[in-house]
């Protein structure tokens, strides 16, 4: 239908109402599609976060058995000399009977017993890591030998899983690693106050553990390895990326050579991360001879991967500075160098810092290049302090997540989800820092 109306000059104007209705309907459909797309994205994020937090929050709590252990000198120091070398010869097998006796004494003192369960079966409820932890405690201070020490020992993975819903009485009947009688004893020890579940600090400080000791696995080595790599990436990528950006944007002549460099930088930003891992394996390890599974190799590989991101972000920040700033500085007698470093660079600093932190956050979550350079190896020893620690074997947070998901025990899946939460917290903190820095140093012109 077509209507005639008068315009401001009194002349008739033709209005196609049907076309207007179609345009408005199209706009409404587009808005509805946008709302649906946002809703689907939010729903997917909620489902993802729910699955991660549901499976991983329990990793931050651990079951312990608190015992008063008598460090018998007859077993640990037969000569009575307190010689550290002689005490170090006592293996973990020499500490296991002390733990078993302490558990039996605690059960007798509390009147706890389960029919058909002997002392050896009861001691199997304690983690296999407990004798090693007790040995480390004694070696750190041999003067404690002969004393009775209160010690919180890790309960076995099946006992811990019983209180986290992974193990039940029915599943225990089919499991050779735990019995229903042990679960019944665990309940009685819990009522007596001997067995408790509390916050697991060892998840942040302990190293990785073997397949038979999931309750002892921690992120200590992975956190230190990631910190070392991020330090290397920050020290190398920030000055190199900013210097290259300033030269290309402010000083380099516009010719085919610089155009080629700009195209290659943009292409490098889109290269899959595993290609950088192949480069690190071929050049840094096989040719240069750097050690595998070392933070120095991981840091160099991640630096190469992060540089294009920082360069692109820095150049965008420099371009955002109005040309009038440069012209004003040059007009009052400043040199090109002074105009760039005294005026342009400070105004571009918020964008530069934001791009750097986002690049570091991306590098922190990378897994594929680190797998190729060997950082998936099982590492129990903590790396030394820098700079020696840069060349010691280490792991990384994303690689540790991958490693745990490949193991058969369900407790490692819980550990992997907990590590993902820790990684997400680090990434969230880095993004918050980027936003704060941008708002704090942002200037208006």
C-alpha cells in the first residue's frame, strides 16, 4: 500500500509502508538472533564452568589421618649418633611399621575396631606417600628421633574418594585397593576425630606423584615451571616486541621490505602453536643442545609465539595516538626520538601493557608446543632458583592437566579439574590486571 504525505515544502512525498514494515521485521529478527546467540554462548559457558567446578573443587580438600608417632631410635638410629648419613640409609620401609603401630595405638585408645580387619589392613588405609613424608621430616631434623610427634598423614586415594563420592560400599566389594571393612573403619575413625577432611595446601606445594598415589599429587613443580617460563617470556618479548613496533611504526621507511615484514608478522600471529613447538624441538634442543623439559626452552618457544601478538597490539596502540601529538612535539623543537619516547609512547602505554598481558595469558595456557619439547615428563624434584632453575627439568600447568587426564585413577581426573580451576584463576587475574592498568594509565586527548 502506498500513501501520499506532504513534506515541509507542501509537496507530496511517497512512503512505501510495506517496505518499512519489512525493514522493521528484519531488524527485529536480527535482534532476536543476537539474543539467542548470546544466550547459547552464556549457556555453554555455564555448563563448562559447572562441569569444571563440580569435578575440581573437591581437589582442594583432602582426607588426613592424625596420629601421634613415636620415632623409635631402635629403628631409625641404632647407633645413637644422630649421624644424618646413617639415618638417610633407612628407607621408607623402616618408617612404615612406626605408622602402623601409631594407628593401632590410636584405635585402641579410642576403642575403635572392625571385625575381620587386622592391623596390616588398617595400615593400608594410609597413603603410600606417608612413610616418605615422615622420612623427609626426620631427615630435615634428626633431633626429633626419640620423640612422639603429631603428624597429619595422607589417607589413601580410595579412602579420600569415599568421602568425595567416588567410592561406595558397593564399589569397594569389587575393588582390590579397598574393602568395605576399611570404609567402615574410616567412618569410625572419623567419628573418633582421628580421620578428618580439610583444606589441601599440598595441592599447591607438592610435586606430582606416581599412578598409585593420586592423593599426593600436587601442582608445586608445575606452578614454578610456569612462573619461570612466564618470567622468560616477559623479559624477552616485551622489550623486543615494543622496540620492533616503535621502529616499524615511527621510524621505518615505507617500502616493500617493511611491507614484507608486516605481512610476515601478521602471518606468524596465525601460525598454530604446535609449529613453534616443532621449531623449538628442531633448533633449540636438537641443534643448540638445550635440555629437554626445561623452562628455558619453553620460555623461548613461547616468546616466539607471543612476539607477534605484542607487536600487533603495540602498533595498534601507537596508531591510536593522534598525529597532532607528534606534530605539536616536533613543532616546539623536539626531535623524532623525543617526540616518540616522551609523548607518543606514554600515551600508548595502556594498550601496550594490555596487549602484553593478554599475550602472556595466552602463552600460559599453551600445551601443544610444550608437549613437543618434553615438558610432559614426570618430574618429582623442584627446580632450583634462577638462573640455574631455568635449565632444570620442570612441568607447566596446562601440561600437568594433560598428564593427569591420561591416567587411569579417577582421583587424577579430580586433580586435573582442580588444576584447570587454578589455571583459570591465574588467567582471570592477568586479565583483571590488564583492565586495571588500562584504566589507570589511560589518558584522554
